[in-house]
C-alpha cells in the first residue's frame, strides 16, 4: 500500500477498534438476556461489519477473517436459520475475546499475525454440525486489495472530517503540560510573595493578571485530562458475568454514575482495585442460589457500582446484598495470623476491624484460586487509593451485605488549600471539606466524659481534634487565653473541629507525593512548595478523625 501509509492511522484505528469491541461486548451481554431481540442482533452485526471494513483497509487479515466469520454467523441468527442459545452466546464471546487479543497485538507489534485464530474459526464452522442445521457455505472474505480500494478514500475522508473537531494527543504530552502548569503555579506564588514585599503598583497589577491567566490555563488543562468513568465501567458487566458463570451463581450488576469524570491517570490506576472488589463481591460476598433462597433472599444476587461527586471528591461505592462480613471471625483470623494481639482486638472499633482485611497477611479463603484468596488483594486496593490521597472505607452487616467506599480526588495535581500554623509549624489543609472557620472562645468549650473537650457552635456540639496533640508538637504558647481556631470539617456526614494556632490565608498549591521514607507517615497526604521555597506538609483531613 505505497499510497496509503498505515502507520499514520494506526493509533486512530486501535482507538476506534477498542470502542467498537466495547460496544460489541455490551450488546452481547444484552443479547444473552434478550435472545429474541432483533435490534440487538442488528447492532452486533453492524459493529462486526464496520470492524471488518476498517481492518481490511488497514491490512489486518486475521481481524478481517474472524470478524467476517462472526458476521456470517450473526446474519444466520438474524434470518432465523439458527436460534440464539447459550452455546452461541459463549462462542460469540470467545470470538470477541480473540478480537481483543488481535487488537492488542496490533497495538504492541503493528501486526495481527501473532494470535492464532484457527481454533475459533473451526468452532464457528462446526456450529453447522452441532446445530444440525443445513446452512449455505460461508463465503471467504473479499480480497484485501478490493476492500482497500473500496474503503481507502472513505477512510481518508472520515479522518479529515473527524480531525476538524477533535485531535488525539498522547497521554505523556498531557502529563508534561500538567507538570509545567504545576511549576507555573509555584512560580506564581514566588512572584506574589515578591509583590507583597515590594508593594510596586505596576508589579501588583501584572501579578493579578498573571494569576487570572494561570488559573484559566490550569482549568483548561485539567479539563483535557478528565475522562468519564464509563471507559472502565463498561468492561465490568462482562467480567461479573464470566465470574458468576464459573462459580454457578446468579448475579445482576447495576452501574450508576458512569458519566462522572476523573483524572486520566487516576482512571488507569483504579481499574485494578475496582476489578478486584467486584471479583470479591461475586466470590466471597454473593451466596450460591440455594443458600440465598434458604435465607429468604432472591436467588439472584445484586451488586451495585455507583459513582458520585461530593466536594472535590469522586466517591465510588461497590455494594452487594450478600453474606456480609463477620467482625468476630475477622478478629479471630487476625489474632491467629498475629496481625493484632488479643488485647488490641478488644479496643478496635467495628470500622477498624473491617479494615484488618486490608492487611497483606490476612485471608479467610479456604482455597487459593485465580479469582481470590491470596490475601494481598485488599492491601493493593488500599495502597493504590492512598497513593492518590484517597481513602477506603468498609461498611458491612452480617447476612445483609458489604459496601466498599473509595474517596478519590477529582484532580490530582493542584488544589485550593488553607495555610495554617500549628504552634510554630506551617501546614496546608485542603479546603474541599472545610465548612467554616470559628475562633475558639473559652465559653464555647465543654468537657464530655466520653469525648473529652468539645466545641459548641450555634447549639451544635462538635468533637475537637487538637493539632499539636495529633502531630505531637511541643506546645510553645502556654495557656495565654488564646485557644486558636477550629477548622470545621465535614467528612462522611460527620463534622468535627480541627484546632490550629493561626490562619495564614488561602492559596493554590501543587501536591507533591511524599518520598519512600515518609510514605507510611500518618496524617499527611503529601507536601507542597511555597513561593519562598519552603516545604509544607498537607494534612490528610479524611484520616485525622476516625
């Protein structure tokens, strides 16, 4: 194909092929539930036909051959020469899986010759015998040259049309731009600090304009990095379907909020934790149909995957109506495996008990399988969530079900923060969960036996977390009547006051991850560099009040 350079269109082909395969996967799942739905069959046929045409133009013979053979089988289903049954559904899924391997081969090696397709082709051909149906011989796919001549100009025109509205940018370029914007934000802080020192009117005007421009640039760059959760959520119905079939369980998956957008980097990272928790929900959570009926439940287990936005966070919940977690069993297992002592177990709250399953040495599975039971899965989930300054919660009730809640930041690099001093040390607090700030007056402080000192704000009693105690800082200002300020934080439908000594103002900051040495440090989610070059730790407001 001397006049048609494949390489320049390869990335677009792969991207579009993956979208078509996702559509094909979703349509096959629907066909499995509605085998008589002709509209779904027509949609699957259309996708297979389009994929065949695209692949013929690009010269990928194996994709052409397999998609053509699947297209012919689908045509017989549409014409009622064959009936849709579970065997055919499984065969079409197998064909889909092979197509995905072929596209991955093209992505990595620019060829589809490394993936064998003879076995799946033989199975599709042998369906005539298995169904005892006389059907005409499947014609061979058209020659590559003919397909290329027919489609070449059409593809070129389509690409020209698409390029006027959208362009495809490599992810590493976006990452580089985001890093540069982060550096600009740090430089902006330095210039603002100089402006506040020298008080030059012209400089102050220029800095104000610079600030507005940087803010707009940052917002635009963040928007370009945002990707809908749909990109990974659409893969999960198939995964749940395959696992439930292997375990002989009946499971329905409900997905809500797939339109919510998160940072692309975060999207790539959370896929593995979500897959693990869905597998756990099917394997450990949902009981076998007979057991569910005996408990008065529907034989069909329900799993819900829900995403929503809340104050700068994307909250993802995975809940099931299965057997739930048994706190006593978790404690026994943790003690047996020497994760905690008997004395420590007596002091743990229910939430702390549930979090024990995230320990790398914890597992209650009787047998190790490729589905679950290696005892490291939930530890990986927790580590990935915390790596991005997020948080994991587990809510469960025995025999009623379990909910895993992931709190994840909508953006990863730049946030609005409140700079404060605790004693003589400077810290940053993300403002996303800050409700208000109140000066602490001695008359508003009360002591409750079980809760210690509390703060009464407009007749509302709020527990207090004292910054110097939490961070183990030496108290400099001895009792001089100044109790500082309470940063009122709302977290998980609970409110509390975080006590600081002084307020320094709001500022945009660039989040820098803590190094390996400080990775395990509690109460901090990262660090930032201020305009004067000083490094300030960012307090993890989600973790300071359990």
